[in-house]
């Protein structure tokens, strides 16, 4: 199993609509990816290491998929639709990383 992590670094003046992300964007991704998305999780950054400090990452999602090939096959056919929706919730460029789930 793999986990695809999409992160959004906190930037001064950046916008991020957490409600839209949780209620619209991620459900759309799950629907578009079908069986290539086993489940997803959403993180909302609340603080850095010191209480009250700004988080380094304002938001992230983690999409679990059976394999990298399953994810990439599904994602490649819907990538344009997913990326076109990003402007509806943020002006921060997302970063993607694919990880193998070693234990869970």
C-alpha cells in the first residue's frame, strides 16, 4: 500500500479554504479515483513546535492507494480536473510525495 501526501506550506498572505477542501475537493478526488483511493485523511495545521507559533504546513491530505501503479493510472486520467479545482480553495502551490506504508 502507498500513501500519497499533498502538502500546502504556510505562506504569509496565502489563502486556504479548509471547509471547501474537506467538503468539496477531497470527496471529489475520492469519487474520481474510485478504487485507487482506499481512504483519505486531512490535516489542518494549527501550530508550529512552540505554542502559538505559525504552522509550517497549513494543510495536507493523505490518500491511501493499493499501489503506486493503481494510483498513477487513476490519477493520470483525472489530473486536469483535480488540478483545475485547486484555485477554488487556495493560492498555495501543492507539493506531492508518494510513500510506501511500511507499518500501519
